[in-house]
């Protein structure tokens, strides 16, 4: 176990995994996430800066939730993020559908598929070499 300072409040805590935040800050961040999620349900056409300001979170944090696919903007919203590969506008995640398919195909091709091997042919009795006893 590793001891770290929390990025949110500066307190020491036992770090296990994930973001370097203490359990109290993680709980606060989750509460903020639920508030933003509810806000988006009530205001689907709100702008990104307005969402951040009204819910006291950063634009960066909202974009992170979108990249993690925890938040999705509706099609009627004018907010999009860019695909990390080609830059196309998307509503959630890191990659557009085209790039997801392309990456999937590349990774699938990188994995070697097992080749069926034919079993060894056994030699027949008549093909064996014989020795004569003296």
C-alpha cells in the first residue's frame, strides 16, 4: 500500500488505485457527478460552460466524465467532444464509431489465430524395417 497526498484536499491517505483522491474527495466528486447528470436531464440544451458554472465543477472534469462514457450528450445538445484519433465530433467516449471499428479490426488481426495441425501419420506395420534373427 502506498501513502499519497490527495489532489483535492491535500490530506494523506492510503492509495490503492484510480485517481489520487482520498475517499472523502471521491465521495464529493461522485456527488457532483450525480448533480451534473441530473442537471443535464433537466437542461439538455445547456452549454458546457453553463453546466460547469451552475454545478461548480470544471469543464475539464465534465469532459473527463464524457470520455469515460459516464455522461452522454443528447443529439439535441450542441455539445460534442472530438474523437482522439480523427477529430470527428462525438457525443461520448474517446473514439468515433469508424475509429472504434478500425481499432478493433487492427487488434483482432494482431492476435495470431491458432493453426490446426494435422496429427502425425502412424507408420504401418508393412513399412517398418525388419531384422532377421540368426
